[in-house]
């Protein structure tokens, strides 16, 4: 029973972080129609910024806020300087295939990931460092028993819940959120409707960058920070987004929790070496049973 509870609590906490990663991917997909594989590179870079501020004597919360703002700024810069020009059909008209045009930004995001990791290695000498948590990481004590659930776990789940609520309201209740969805579905039609598509794209990258930075801040206290720390989180987050539905923020969060539980139970009841096989099994099963994701639309675009 103790093992089962430990697996549940661990899966809930880790799943919440994977949900944030998946949510960041979905935000860019809905706003710009691009799968951003540089996302966790952005998160790693901004987490290093926060770590540097904290190491220099600033409070955790100053580093926390600066990391979120830096993530939003970095996402906006990447869209304006790299992704927007690459997505311009006039500059890719030599490519005969629409699928090739769509693949260029994805390939570029992989290149950006490598650049950010290299820059982090240069600036911080590839230094592996710890990262503090804003709340205690010791389990709660109930009736004299230490529970496998901590104040930091509560903080993580609260952050994910708030982020999901705000993004859901943004997409459903605001004109800008609806504009972002329209831009992702058909940029030309959105332009004809009077939507400033460039602005909506950049906003989606900014929001995704902030969400990714939050995921990095929540993930690194349980592991050391290095240029490649968050690579695994990107793989799991992408799988979660596909399982939940690339066009559904709620589906992305659901997929994150599903993957978190799968990883936790495999770790506790089997061996950590089988985690990758379990993740791939979940992905394949999802693609076979429901290719568009649990909560995804049937007309979702192909990746």
C-alpha cells in the first residue's frame, strides 16, 4: 500500500510538470502551427538566468519572475528573428512541397535547441549546479507517518492548475485567444478577417516561453541543472501533447498526468530502465486508438 501511494503521489507531481511542458508545445501549435522542439532549451537557458541571480544573493522569487519574463522575451525574439521569416512563403517558394515548407520551422527549432545548449555551455562553462525549491521537499507527516507528498509538490500542482485555468480562459473568452486559434488554422483567412497574424504568432511564442520557463523552474529542484538537463522532459512533454491532443490545452495537461503516472508506476513496480519502453508503448497505443489525441480535434494537422 505504501508503494502504491508513493507511486500515485510521485506520478501526480511529475505529471504536473510534464503537463506544463506539453501545454507550452500546444500553445505554439495553436498560435503558430509549429512544433517547437527548442522549447526546453529556452527553459534551460532562463533557468540558468534565475540560478545566477539567486547565486548572487537575490531572492528566489526575483529569479522566478525574471525567468518567466525572460522566457516570454526569448520566445518573442525567436519568433520575430527566426520563425516568422522562415514561415514566410515568399522566402520558401523555391520549395515545391507544402510539407517541406511546414518542416523548415521544425528543423529550425532543433537548430535553436542546439544553439541555446551551446551558449549555455559557453556562458556557464557547462556547469552542473543545483537549484533551490520555494517550499519544503520533505514529506508531510500524518499520524506519525511521513507521506510521500511534499509542500513543493503542492506548489507544483497549484502552478499547473493556475496556468491551465488562465490559458483555457484566454483561448475561450478573449478576442486575442480566438485570433491565435484562427491564425494557426489558416493564416491567409485570418489576415482577410482583419487579424494581425504576426502579433498573434509572437504572443503565442511569448506565452509558451513563459510556460516553458515555469516548467524548468519546477523540474530542476529535483535534479541538477545543466545544458542537457531538460532534454528528457521535452521528449516526455511532446509525447504527452500527442497523447492528449496537440490542439487541446486540457488534453495536453491530461496527457502529462497520464505519462507521469505511467513513469511513476513503472519506476516503482518494475525498473527505471523500462521507462522509455513504457512511454513508447503509450504513444503507439494512442496513435493506433485515437491518432488525434484524447481531446484533440479530428481535423488536427499532421506533424
